[in-house]
């Protein structure tokens, strides 16, 4: 009980009450939870129909009791792991536990296509015990996105752009195109039937029509800078977002011109962008490469941009410990921008952010109105029953990771918010990660070995299960 009291005090301090230094209606996204129950997250995808969060993961260095690699299915609103698919098609055809390297795109209804090893492509959905698919021969797959035809994936292998059909036990190349140079990142609009592929050799973006699978002559010259590391297509506004080292760029497809660019702070590089048309926002994760004090500051950034004006909304948050030394971070967002998730391979975490809640309009009380008592007394914390689960640093998630003790539950938006109710127990959110077990920030909550329900005054409700660490902090306001 003494340990519990200390932890609760730390949380109250790290999420201070509104005051002179933090006015009502904070403008930035607030961190609400940090999950360490999905191995080392490599990529994220929120299914557009089922609304479930899919996490492609590798094992965590030093893990005892078996590998944590595979594909996890998460209920975003609670953070509970619904399914952990360990087995994927191996290079010999036999099932093997392999990392889910990159999530190529959603399957109809539910599920995802994902990359396995050097040349494997598989499909999996919630409820499956193993992925299905197979391996191509010869050249390694470097890029993959969902194809314009159902059940297909568009991949880049050297100078080849290929459309691949994924079967139960095999993959088949249906169409192939030889590019003028080695292909880079992809962006696919399944509705419009268009594919964009980056050509880093010639510093341009090239469009390919899906009907005949040939370039249609549309090309966008890139501004001077680093190679393109990823492409994200805002199909509603006709903008291609391109990550290029320390610069994030937005290209207007109609004009073929650079429409906006955003520079990194010292020591940071752009890792990923997620576009959310319902909220007219784009969410970017910048990760630090430095080891303070030699380089950078060890703190990444979540940034939020207006997709209509292509301006920084200054609604982001700091990401302590999110660096690029052990892999590239990724970001995902729920429809409407209510919840944002940042995955950090560097510390095997998935961090959840909530959108700021505007203050509710109310009439000013007259002098004769009675004064309402201040809701300053928090509800007493009550223990939550749950089965103790191992952390990645121990023996890994339980083979049946559906209990309440497998995650730090997310205090996500309710079903009447902007997100659509999902099929996984009413969960309708999505996720991504950041933060560091070793960083201090403005306050931290460590695992106590006892399940604890935080008081409402702490600003969020998060369940801390045995062996699971959580960090909560308020975004630092910029100083001038």
C-alpha cells in the first residue's frame, strides 16, 4: 500500500491541475497510456472497417521465455491484446515464428497483408492462429502496399514493380513492370486506381496506372534533398507527403509542385506520417538520433499539421526516448483524430495520445447563484482484479493475452465521439508508441506489481498491470 501511494502521487504531479501556467482547453495532444505488451513494434495499421489495431512486431533483445515476434491484434480503446499470431509462412513453406516487418494494407472486412523475412508475404486476421501465404524467389522485397485489386499487394523488388496475389500457401506475381531505376517507397489509391513510386536515383515521383500497369507519363520532380524514405497519400486533397531525412515535404499532385515543407529540430529525422481526412490533420512522428549530450537531445516529437492549409497546428507533444537507433517509429490515428498512437522500436513501446477537449460553453453564474462545490476530491483508487502477465523483459505476453492484466488500458474516446464503434468489444480506436522506460520527463509511473486504478483527478484512467510499465506526462509548452 505504501508503494501504491507513492505511484499515485507521481501521477498527480505529472498531470497537474489547470492553473496559471496551463490554461483551460490545452491545445496539445496529451499522453494517456504507454503499452509494452506487443513486443518490439515495427509497423502499425488501423483496419478501416473493423477498427482494430494491427501491430507488426519483432522480439525484444534480452527477452526470456521465447520470442515476442509476430502480428498482434489490439483493441485500441482498451489497449487489450485480442490476438497474437506467432506463426507465419517460412522460406521453406513450413510455419515459423518470424517478425511482422511491414503491414502492407487491410484485407476486406478485417485483417492485414504483411511482409515476412526477405521475400515473404502473408495475410492474417483476428482469430487466426497462423498467417497464410508464401515466399517469392530471388530479389528481396523492399516496399509493399495494398494493391488496387482485392487480395493483391504491390511490391518493389529492385527495378521491378509487381502486383502479387496472396494465396493460402503461396504468392503469385500477376503483373510486372520494369522501372527506369530501382524503385523506392509506394503510395497507392485503390479507389482511383493509381500507384505512385519514388525514384530516388532520378529524384522524382512517378505515377503508374493500375489498369494497364504502366507509367502514364505523370512525374513530379523532387526538390533537392535526401532520398525519400516513405510516401503517404492524402487522396482527398491530392497531396503526397514524403519523408526525406530531416525534412517532411507535401507535393500537390495537380500542379506537380512542392506545396509545403517542414524542417526537423536539431538531431531529429522524420519517421512516418498518418493522414486523417475527417479531422483535416496529418500526424507526423519525428525521432531523435542522438545520445545526449553528444547529439540531439534524446527526445522525439509528435507534430500535427492542417492538411487544408499545410500549416503546423502546434498541437504536438514530446516523445522522450523515441530514437532511430533500433528501427523507424510509426504513427496511426483513429478517424476524427481523437486518438493518436506512436510505435517506438527503440524501447519496445506503444504510446497513446488523446486530442485536447475544448471547454464546454456555460453561462456565467449570477451573484445570487449558489456556488457549486469544487470537484477536487478524487475518487478513491480501487484495486482491479487481473492476472499477472510477463513483460517483454521477462517471459513475453501470455499465449492467451486477452485478460485485463495484459496491457495498460487506454483511456480512449467513447463511442459517441468521432470514432466509429468497433467490433472488438466496442473498441473503436487505433494506436502507436513512444516514450522511454529510462527517461524521467515531467513525471513517471512505474509498475508496482499491483493492479491500480488511477483517480479521475489524474487526468486519465490507466490500469497498471504487473510487469507492465507506463509513463504519463503533459506536453511541455513551447517557450519563446
